[in-house]
C-alpha cells in the first residue's frame, strides 16, 4: 500500500513539474515496489549536497542517453538543462565535447569517463589518475553512480521503445555516436 501511495505522489509531482506523467514512470509504476526502489535510488544519487555540479550531472546524463540512443532521456534531460540557462550551443556540441572549447577540462574528463563506462571499456590508470587529480573520491563515486543509473534508465526505456515526450526540440543532439 505504501508503494502505491508513493507512486501516486510521484505522479502528482510529475504533473506539476512537467505538465504530464513521464511515460517511463508509468511503466515502472506497473510494479510499485520496483518503482519505489528506483525512485529512492534516483533521489539518493540526485541530491542537493552532491559532490558534482548539477550541470556536470546533467551533461553526463545526456551523454549516456546519446550513447544508448534513448530519445526519451535526451528529450527530458535536455529540456531540464536548458531551464538552467545553459547555452544551446554547448548542448548541441555535446557529441563532440572532446574537441570543443565549450567544455572545461573537468567536464571533458567526466565525459570521457562516461563514454568509457557506458561503452564498457576498461578504465585505464591514466584516466583514473586524472579523475583523482580533478575530483574527490566521493565525487568519482557519485559520478560512477550517475553513469550506472542512467545506463539502467536508458536501457529500460529502450526495452519499451519509449519515444521523446516533446519536452525539447533540439534535433542535433539526438544523433547516434
């Protein structure tokens, strides 16, 4: 019963925030105990006292979504990041972050880590040391958790071929890598 009530509260919150219930939430909610656990994990990862900035978190989320070709996640998270007054140009260049002057060394490092984890590539000692030189151990742990969570989310959404819900109209960030 508590999971059902929690689900209903999340739906109310989503309607207030987004004007609609997210299609992925509707799927997760078919099994309320799973939806409850998933939202608890999301809230633990996405908290105000994070060791990584909200901008970096959102860039990482969008990058994982691009790599996994999740139209739903790209759409939603790009709309969210644009609300924070991030330039459209920066978001549009995310696919080419490594060669873009719009990204800081720390952002490029975190996005390289994102690419390697998402593509299931080994993390070499050079990258590991660079991460340690730019981020605290807690920030690296959080970064890995965000990447892992977003990989789970994108793969779940892709299993059901969830389309974008029309939150963002930027076509140039949706391309496959």
